[in-house]
């Protein structure tokens, strides 16, 4: 196990875990809080990467983060508009937006399937000399994610944030409280889209390239990270759940890193990913079933003892 989880592998898994945790946080907001299945995640992730790459090529790697987030807000706004103003179901709205984003992403990338930013500065290369060649990417990723988590936790504690949380719990109660659920859903999906796009931008600057298929399967990976975190940490305060999401994302990346170190063929990685997702989703149910069987056996043993 020591040879499998060497220091470079651990650092790489943590780097990717923290970056992809932003997508899991986006799903935490849309799926766990608003109870909306946002299938536009794949396209929004690539959108953030494409926009961020183009801005970085212009010599503004820090501005690229905010430009990507703004693009994600636009994606979330379109998604919310289809649901709240046009009566489209959330799943169908996500499919529509995701399909449209494919062409939008191609246009942003100059109608090329990939875009290289190897010759441009990134937010990582800017601090490489200051932080050291080994830890600089991990430190920067952790700082960005921690800042986002603090802002998100504070936001969900505000009046608007509480209204968003209430919308997911009971829409009718929100309407009775003179709160417009359409507005809270729109804000929630815009914030979710901005987090997804920010993650895509960071990945683009991390690997110094952008590919049109970069976001494929991102929604399932983020969902797995979310469920792993909720299974391990459980539900409690917002901050505790946010920490669980980050933990789940890192554990997912560790599982993928171990698969690579065990020389699993590249063609089988999608299958490994699918198995991890299936186990993560099924884990809460299996956990409850095991607990139920234990109680059942204990009751049976007690009845036999009573005789």
C-alpha cells in the first residue's frame, strides 16, 4: 500500500480532489438543497474551462476565474429560466442546456475540439516560485476551495440562503411566506453554475489545456463524491455537510488513483468510475439494510431467550 500511495500520488489525488470538490458543492446546492437534478453540469464544467482558458491566453489568469464564474452564472440562469418561466422539468431543462452548451463551448474555443494554454501563465504558475515546486498547486487549490466554502456557508446562513434551503424543503410553505420560489431557484442554480464553471477553469489551468469532452460524466462523479461525503459525515450543520462533500471528493480521487497504480487499463477507468458511483449511491441503503437485519436478529435472539 505504501508503494501504491506514494507522496506524489497522494498530492495529485488531493489536488484533483479539492478542485473537483467545487462541482460536488454545486450539486450539493442544486441536488441536496434545492432537490433539482441539474444535468447541465457536464456542459457548464467545460464552459468554465473554455472561458477560463481563453482569458488566461490573454494574460489574465486571475481574471479568468471570475470570467468563468460569470459564464457559469449565465448557464445556471438559462437552466432556471427554462424551469421557472417556461414550465420545463428540471431533467429536461438540464438536457436542453447541456446540449446547447456543446455548441457554445466549441464557439468559445474557436470551433476547435481542444485548446492549449501551455504558453500562458496560470494561477498556479504565478505562485510556483513562492510556494515551491512540490506543494504549490495543492496549496492554491486548498486556499480557493476554503474561501469558496466559507462564502457558501455564510451565504446559506443569510435570509436569502435560508429561503433557498426552505424552497427545497417545502415550496408551498415558501409561497405562503410571500417568497418567490422562482427567484430562489434562479439564485441557487446561478450559484451552482458558478461553482461548476470555477472548477472547470481551475482544471483547465491545472492541466494547461481544454478539451470539448472534458466535462463528460462530471455529474455522476460529483454525485458520487456528494453521496460518499454524506454517508461518512452524515447530515448536520451546513458547514459539516460542506466538509463532507470535500472529503468525499478527495476519497473518490484516491480510489481512482489506486486504480491507476494497480495498472487498471485506461479503457476500464470508466467502468471503475461507474462501480465507485454505484457503490457510493447504494451505500446508504445497504447500511440501513444491514442495521435492520442486525435488529431483526437481535429481536429473534431475545424471543428465543425469553422462551
